[in-house]
């Protein structure tokens, strides 16, 4: 590591450029170097629960009573560097779950602080805190106390990552950020816009250069952010707002489910009628067709002349045929398949 650092420094001298300064990084490295090494004998004999005696044993979820949750969390004591190191090592080295719980509980106030910065997205504060708590638990699980940094510095990235995912998933019904560039624009575009008006091409180019994205991606995200979710069904305030639900643009406004049910019923009836007509003899089938299914319906006397029988006999044949058809077209005959009957 020393060789690499010196080589980088020599390269900067050869190029004539000054080394890049990062005050926050340098301060963190200096603080880590001055921090005393972990001594297991300091608190090694104490029970894990006794390391933080004022820690509550139970805590309700923020969704139950947010105000009470916040008040309780702010009463939880903040760990000293020694306590944090001891708990972190007990979980990292020995898998002590109680130590992990104490680490999470003592850092819940930081989750509340971070979640408040996302209140402008219109999502419940309790849900943002819950998602941030998930990120905190993931950070505790992956925290290595041997790296020389505080847990809060490591956990802030995990907390924000979980909240980011939640905001993107739930801000709109249709997901607005699907790529890395979209996510970057989603959380930065509104703060970079100087006015509430639509972006000009020059402004879009400036934002694209700042965020290292394309102009097309900037304009596309602006369009997504300024759009709104439309309900398919009409709402009570649609007429007042001058908006119309997509359902109102249908020609007749028929419910698709009812239309499908009606068409299915008609198809079943037609199939049952054809099957019932097939059970009749030729003369009975012809009489029914001439009396009920033809465009120009025949009279009893006309059919009597065709079959050389009386009109009364034609009426009897028609009645018997209709009874057979009615019996064949029962509900069971329409619904059940032929092999079950």
C-alpha cells in the first residue's frame, strides 16, 4: 500500500498537478489512526445485556404510534466508542445476537434523522423509517469493527439505499426509475432545476453534464416526474379537475366482465340448442325450424298440407318437440360435459 501511494505521489509530481485533497477522508483516517486498539479484556467479563443497562427490551413498530416510537428512540442512550467496539466484536467474532440487537437499537435515532430528509416524496414517514431500519440491520450484519470506522459512518449508505429502493417502488404506480441514470436523476433533478418551468435544452445539457447522463435521459425523467397516475375508473373529483378517466372514453361503457359473461352464456345456449335439435326426428326438427327459426314462419295449416296431416297433429308434434328441447336444455345439460351426463 505504501509503494502504491508513493508511486501515485511521484506520478502527480511528474505531471505537475497537485495531489487531490479530501478533508473529510483525511479527518476520518486521522481519527481512526488515533483511536486506541480494541482491548478484549476491558469489558470482556461483562454480560452483553449489562453493557448498556438503560437499553429498552421492547419497542413498538413506528407504524403503530409514530410519535411514541420517536420519543422512545430518542431516550435510548448513544453508545460510547468503547461500548460500540465491544458489541461489534462480540457479534462479528462470536455471533452474539444480543450484541447485534443493542447495536441496532442504539442507532435507530440516526435512521429517523435520515428518513426525515425524504419526507418530500409524499410517502408515510413510518414506512420510510421501517425501510431505513432494514438497511441498518443489514449494515450491522456486514459491519467489520477491525476496519477502524464507526458504525454510523458505515450504516448511512445502507440506510439510504433501502429508503431509495422504497421511494422508487412506491412513489408512483408505474415505476419511474429503471436504470442507474434514472435513479440518479430521480433524487437530484428537482433540486438542480432553477425554476418550476419546463427545462430548456441548455438547462438539460447543464444538468446532464453535472450528473454524467445524456440530455435525452434528463428530459425523459422530467416528463416522468411531472406526470400523474390516472385511475381507470371515474373518481368523484374528476369532473371538477377537468380530468376524464380512461373508462369514460369507451364507446358504450359496458363492463368487460359482464360482456364476456353474456357472450359465454349465449354460446352455451346455442351449443345446447344445436345438440337438442339433433335428438329430434327429421319431421319434428323441420316443423320446429319452420315454426320458430325461419325468417318466414309457416302456419300450422301450411305444414299440415306438406306432411298430409291435420293442423292439430302438427301442433302436437311441435309441442312434443319443444318439450324434448326444453328438457335437453336444462342447466345441467348446458354446464356439464357430455361424458359426465
